[in-house]
C-alpha cells in the first residue's frame, strides 16, 4: 500500500453558507465564468490547466460542490442538483457574480442546468462538457447501491477509504479518461485524498445514486431555457454517453449547439482543451459577455 498523503489545502476562499462552507477558487479579470466539477472530483480538476488559460479573459470562479473537495455537505442523504445549485448560487452572490457563463462537467452539467432553471437572474449562458443532462435506462452498479445505503455508508465506505491502496487510483483515472490518458502530473495535482475521505465518498455515491429522478424532473423544463447553450461531448464517452445525454438535449433545446468530438472520452476539457475554451468563448459571445479584444 502506498503511503497516505495529506489532502491539499484550499486554494481559494472558504465562504460561509447555511452553517457550512463552500470553497471557491477565484482567478483572473473579465466577465464572470463559473466552473462546476463532476462526480467524485473537486475544483482542482479545473485548476490543473484550464483556469490558467481562461483567467486572462475571464474572472474564473471554480467551486467545490457540496460534500466534495473542501465544501461541506448539506445533509447526509446526497444533495440533489437543485440543492447544490441553490447553495452555489448563494456563494456566487457573496462573490458579486453578475451575468455569469456557467460551465459544468459531467455531474456538474446537471448542477449548471438546475442553476439556470431555478436561479436564472445572473445566468447569461451555459456550457456543458460531457454533462449528465438526461435520465437514462437502467440503474447504476452494485457499489452505488451498497455505499448509498445506511449500513454501507457507515461501514463499507470507511473501510474502502482506509484500505484501498492509493495505487488503484491510477487505473480509475485511466478509465475516466479513456480512450485518452490523464496528462502527466494530473493525479498529483487533483489530490486523490480529497476524494477518498469517507465523507466525500459517501456524498459522491449518494449524489450519483439519486441523480436520475432529478434529471427526469428537470428534462421537461429544458426547452424553456433561452440563454445560449454550448455543448462539447466526445463520441467515445462511455461514462456519460453522448447518445443518451447531449444529443437528446440538443435536439429538444433550441438555444443549444452541440460540438461532437470524434474518439474523445469523458474528459474533453483535458483531451481537447482548445475545443472547450472555444465553446466557452462562443457562449460568452452569444450572450454579449466577451469584451472586444480579450
């Protein structure tokens, strides 16, 4: 077993919200751009390289979602996308965010959509990067069912957190990035210990396990979204398949534009960062938020 490392310290501000905290990394100047990470991750997925490339033209605000990274959970039942969006919208108000472009990756795509549906006042546009947007057929694996249960959360999750060798994180990351590979230095930067804490494991499995019915409730409201929406999704994504999520979404939402990336998996902002940045710029331009010459 590899030696345990301490989780990385917060890189940004810890905002007091509803008796807990939300971790926000803020960098750059320009129109407000909010980044929302995917399942089991944290905002360091974006600070690996994307934030630095966007900060010269945007004020980038990357959040740790509730229960993950350095943000505290709201409760022990797995926060819904709607609950998460409400808390992050409150955090954005504390940061005086105005007319933001929201960018959501994977599970973060569902949170971005919930934010736009329920708190539209300061949302100027949306970008989905391999976002989980639509309900799917079937269920999830046995791990999610066991770990999301009361006994599983109390017993199984702490055992996994304590006993799983950290070297197994590499194969997991390989699967998430497949058919591409994680960039050099990504695993160390991400801070895998943040994701393997019992609290974070419990929050993640309960959030993912409960996602489907929330998407089913949100989907009928999607056609009412009128803000510019840009979607970037790889055709080789086996975690959030494009044919289940982004294609049906784009077909029913008039303001959505889908860019398909042939052969790209679940991490388009790492595999093809130029395409992700171009989609963000298109959304900002369509919303009138990108300043000339920036």
